[in-house]
């Protein structure tokens, strides 16, 4: 009898787990809530020798770090340029003779700068290919407005401008916590 009760309990747990699909919170190696500026140093698959980061200011006045020339991502048949934005100022570079303690302190500072936006710029974009690529990853769009398609869940928001200008598509990914920026993008 105990064995039967255990089997029934296990089956109920498995059924409950199967019914709840995990929600996506990023793209590839970029995960909202996990990826920080320190991740660029720790994950060479997303950076190239050409990768650069520089300070910037967001539309709401917050300080951020913009990183560009990251490894491209394939969107349909086209390569997309990748830009990543991290909240907060990047600490100054260390001198070549920095001590291990100084290097560790810098890594610790970079870990405090979370990913707040990922942009894909697709030149020579085929809108149908880009839309199909998004649908394969995120399902049907939650909303459409002109040439813009919107996806969201509890963790992230995505907007695809198909096209953003002739021959170019722009795809934005943001964590769901970036409410003001999401409102700005939707109103744009």
C-alpha cells in the first residue's frame, strides 16, 4: 500500500511539473538577472578582440555601460550585430602591473553591473526570417503595432522592429523590471 501511495504521489508531482513551462529570461549566453559586465570577461564565446565598452547615459538619466562589437548572433540567415547595456558606470581600467587584489576588486565591481538591455541590429534583414526566428524562440507575439511585434513574460520583454528602417531590423530585449524603458519603446 505504501508503495502504491508513493507511486501516486510521484505521478502527481510529475504531472504538475510538466504542466508548468519554464519562461525564457534572455537570449543565448545573455540572461537577465544573471549576466553582469563581469560575464564578458568570463565568457569568451560572447566577446571578440574588437569588443569595446564605454560609459553612456540612458534616456532616464541613469548611468550605464554600453558594450558593442560583441560576437554576432545569427537571426534567420543574417548575422546580427550585438550591443549590450549594463546598469552603472564601468570602473576604471587597471594598470598593467595591477595586483591580484586589485584585479579581484575590479571583478567584484563588474559583477554589480547587471545586463539591462540587449540589442540585435540585423542589416540586410528579411523581415519574415527575423519574425520566424523570434517565433521559434518565444512563440507568437503578444501584441503588434505597425511594424513592431512585442513579446513578454514574467522575466523579459522583447520588441522587434521589422523593419526599423529599409533593409534593417532592430530587436530589443529587456528584463521585465525595466518598466519605463519598455513603455518608451512601445510608445516610440
